[in-house]
C-alpha cells in the first residue's frame, strides 16, 4: 500500500526519545564532522540513552569496521559497542552471501570494513580478478585507494562476474570539505564496463533490513542530515525520520524536497531528540507554526510573524510541500529563509 504524501512536518507531544524505542543515527554530519563531535551531540545522546532510548549508528561508509567506529565514538564521549554500529559493508556482505555459495571468493575493491564483513558471512576476500571470484564488491577505500583497483574490478565485471556496491554516495564529507565518495568510484567501473551493480546501502532496502535485523527496533526513528540517503531510506522502510541541519542539507533543499525526501520532523541538531515537536496547523491559505505564518504566493514563498527560526522553517515546509504535491516545490524561498537566518 502506498504511503500518503507528506505535506508538512509532524508534531509530537512527547520527546522523540520517548516516542521511539531506537534512534538509527547517521554519523557524518549528525554525530561528528571531520572526526570531531558536533555541538550538543555528546550531551544529547547521553540524555536520550539514560532515558532508555537505544542508540544505533548507521553509516554508508564501508571503510571502517564496526569496532573502529565504536572506538571513535567512545573516544568522543559516546560509549558505544561494535554491536551498536551497522555499516553498508555488513548490508552488502549479507546481500552477496544470499547469492553465492558458502565460502565463495569475493574480489574486494575497498577497505578493511568490507573484508571483515565478508568474513563474518563466511566469504573469502581476494585481491585479483584472476583469483576466480564469484562476485565483485566495491566500497569506499579511502583517499589513497590505488587506481589499479578499479581496473581489477573492471576486468572481473567485464567477464560477467556479479558486481555489488556498498553504496553509491557521490560525495563524502571530510575535515577539508566535500570529497568524492564511493559513488564516484562506482562510476569509474560503470563507464569501463557498461554494467550496473547491485547496491546495498542507504537509501535502499538491504541497508534498512540489515539495521532492523541487528537492532531489533520496533519503533525506530531514522536521524540524518541527507535527504537522498537518510530521509529517503526512512521513507523506503516506512519509518519516521528526523532531519538535523548540522550536515549537508540546507533550507532551500528542504523546501524543494519531493515526497520521498520529506522528513517527519525537522530540528537544528540532536537536541531535537530530547523535546517534543511543535504542530504545524493549516490556516486559510497558509500554515502556522509558533509565531510564523507561511503562504505560497504566485512565484515565491511568503513568511509573516516572528519567533524561533525553526518554527518559521517548519511553516515554510508546509507551504512549499503542499504547493508541490507529489513534485518538487519550484517557488522561490530564498527571501523567506534569509529572514530566518537560514
């Protein structure tokens, strides 16, 4: 059964950490950036955890092992076990294991996270197209991944070996800015072979399935900063989502979001887990949240009133998404956002 088209952010009378049993948290842009904790993340997660919310960390980055990620989070002041980390490497390893014989060889183009995940599923990582692999798997291998690795993948894929990718994120955030992600590397092999990989990571169902299997979540809330991976993944999985504005998504992108990219809730950062969410109410010709009223004009979004900037953003989302229906809003929201400082 198809989901109803979301036309406004929802409200919640309870803190989100009480309304949901598990937070499925993205890492880059949500918990940390450039390896350093984002403001309010450590304290907010500690309060959510102490209140009984299970915290799980879900990442499309297949380079690092769950143990390494857990160690990093613990060093930042967020006590985490390896079982609390779910990676796209684990999701793609399960996908491969369901299609090749037990113990099969898999050509790895990527880092240690992929090799560990494959061994966990009883598969054997190999390094060459001449090692008679039953599958090729490609994941982010870090900035120093040698160009020759793409050639190895291309040789095997061109011979008809099934090709898998942990994820196809074109970019990845770094401490110096935005860098090419695994999706850019996948494009190299696609161009060379004309083939298409099976993809496991967010926003696709294999990643959501892996997350639910490993966490046992019954009322999960996806928390992310990217519309095209975190929020779309939640939509594909039929679960609620919280967009935080500490990462790559800005106000204009949010207002223009098509239905699959519209989050259930919007907040500034992870402190949003600890509070309820204000209602957005429909008025004659507009929408109100807090002290702001937003309307859709002939060619732009209009905003009146005063109050918390996030309330204005939520009202603008309702006006934009309602005007767009099942498409993307093309009305100019720049002036309204500038008034909010967003």
